[in-house]
């Protein structure tokens, strides 16, 4: 009797990564990383008030949408609607407005782990995820409301799906559909830039590697058609807001190139210092041009596409580099693995020296560098930032000598958490320098129904007022608006002027000449609130 037989495919006969379940260690590392990311990001979301600038604009616009005043918001994005949902669920406060940003940072770090796992194993993914989570920039800019954290999460999702589509034959068409899905999310989050960046990254990968071209060409036509239909619907829906004039602009005076580069290096601390010796003296061992393949190109192309345009664009800001942090973390983890041991030890020595420097600085008078009111706090902050780095660098040096490079990296990266939390706490203590929340708290019970507020400056610089107050803010930007504010000061209802401290002599002369009184109500950071005291008014 003939035995039953069947034909085995090549995929069935070869043992691939999908043939074996991931070990418990992998799950433990992933759960630890995501739990730590959630604690740090959600736990610190409400540490400071909403800042003026981009954060205040997005938060105040979302509050307008939540109150049904969508006509006042030009071109709302996905970030606006996520903030609206958060405000309705958790109330109008800073932590609620930042909830989508915290969630985006957690997802971004999760994608960094998953991409690193597919590139070189779960230990590489864990190291990259820690770098992404614990760098200084994550604690500073990862808490500010801008589209970049959300864009970074969706860009990481698109790249993760692309890597899976490259490696997995059976489910390739599904993963390619996932690429288009995340690109669509990038688009409605960041506009044209969100559409162009992932397409350029995937295009460069396809042009550089024949296998990538062949595998990416299997994109399902149904997914492409659905993407085009979505694009058309999105453009039609968006047109309803194009007629709305914008009363503010997100354009700012961008960072000068050299300070921008220096701060980018600082935001990448401590990973940037750890790999600096290897990048300077052993770059060929890190890049390995003779065996450069798809997985090596992914983080490099990712960084290049996001970062290089920032060197040219005039309105660059520090937080614009957030979408490349995942690529940097992956490449930094790769560089650390490939560096010779002596350069790892030098990098640890530099990190320890940086920690020692912070600890020593804390013992000196910092009043000429830091506001006197916060000087005492800064000394303890610097001490708590420097000592863990110094101790961790010494301990990590021992493991690096034993060729336990991943453990050494994890120790020194985790030791940077106190420094990052200290930076976030510092922003909270100096909140009055960046936000008008205190002024809004002072004015809210005094405005009554007919009260008016005039701010000398742009809507960009006073955007936090629009989030905390339901009143419209009148701006004084020229001589005509100043004359209007002077006339309003003679009204029989509360009127307040918010001016910069440097402008106090000017307004004191004008108001004293007109009303014979200059009534300063309070001081909020660099701003002064002046009122038309109804009892003393002439």
C-alpha cells in the first residue's frame, strides 16, 4: 500500500525565525521597556503648564474644537482630534492635552524595539529602545505638544511594516498594506512632509537593493486604490477649512545651524558620547561597507532623510529631529555592538567624566547662569544627575571589560533617567518663564463677563492664554492696536494689559500721562499684568 505523501515548500523545510516561538527573555525585556516608557511619559505629562509657542497653539486649538468652535481652527490635523478626545475624557488640563503625545512616545519606543529585533535580535531591540527612551531629548521635547512625536510613531510603524514585508514572504502583502496605512497616518499628522519622508526612505531602500525592489513591488493593488481613495477624501474634507484665515503662524525664527547642531548632540546624551570614540576612530568597523545590506541601511536612511533637510530649512527647531530618534537609537545600538572594546571603555570614561563634571558644578555659585529663585533646586538637580552617571559608568566599565557590552550599555543608559527627570522637573519649576498659565490663573476670577485682555506681542507668544482662558485675547502689535488698548483702559469694566518687563517704563509713561496712575497688578515670570483699577481710575 502506498504511503501518503505531500510536497514540502522551501519555506517549510528551512528553519526561520518564525519556526520557533520567542523566548521568555524577549517578552520580559519588551514588557519592561514598555512599562518603563509608560511610567516615565505618562507620569511626567502634567509636570509643567502648557508652554507658549507651538504647544500652546495646538492645545488651544484643540480646546476650541472641543467647545464646537471649529471655524476658528485652520486645517485641524489628527493631533488636534486626539487632543480633543483626551480633553473630553480627562478634562481641560495640561496632562490631558499631553496624553496623546505620551502615548505616541510609548508607541514610538515600541516600534524601535520591534525594528531592532527584526534587524539583529531582541537584545539589539532592547538596547535601541533604551537609548530612545532615556536620551535627554526624550525627557525635554518628548513631553511638548507638537506633531513630531505622533509623526515619529507612525513613521516607525511604516518602517517596521517595511522591514517585516522584506523578511516575511507569506504575509508580505499584508505588511505592505500596513506600510500604506501608516503612511496615510503620517500624512494626516504632518501634512506633505509626513507623506514625502516615508516614501523617500522606502524609495532609497528599493533603489539600493534589488531584493527590496522585488519584494516591495508586490504591493497589493487593492491597498493602493484604498490609499488613493483615502487621499481624495482627506483632501476634500480638508478644503472646508482652507477658507478659514489663520490668526497665527507656526513659523518662527529658526535655530542658527551651529547652535542647532550642538543642541542635537546634547539631546542625544548619553548615547552620543558613548559611541563618539568609535565613530571618530573606528567608523569603518561600524559601517562595514563590504557587507552593507538592507538592515544596515534602514537606520542610516531613516536618519538621513529626516535630519539632512533640517540643515537647509530656515525654520528648524530642536524638536523637528524627533522623527529620526528611532533611527538614531537603532544605529547607536549597532555602533556600540561593533565598536572595539577599547573604544567602548573610552566612551564610558567620557560619560563618567560628564557625570563628575555635573556633580562638581553643583557645588559652585550658579546665580549668574540660573535664576536666583531656582538656584537652590538647580544644585541638587545637577548633583542627582551627575552622581548616578559616574557610578554607572564605573560599573558598566567592569562589564565592558568582560565583553558584556549590552549589559554595560543598559546600565549607563538607565543611569541617565535621573538626569532626564531632573530636566523635566526644571522645566516645571521655571514654568513661568515659558507659560502664561499663572497670569491666566490670576485673571480668571477678575475678568467677569465683560472683562478684556490685551497682550503686547504675537499670538504665538501668548498661545497658552488661549488654552487656559475662555476669553478672546486682543493683540497689540502696532501703534493702532496700542491706541485701541489705551482707549479701552478708560472703560468701566475690567481691562488688563499683559506686557514684557522691559516695556514697563514705556507703558508707565503712557498710562501715567493719560490716567495719572499706573496700576501693576502682578508679575508672572518675564511678564507684568497691568489693570485699570476702577477705584483709582480718573
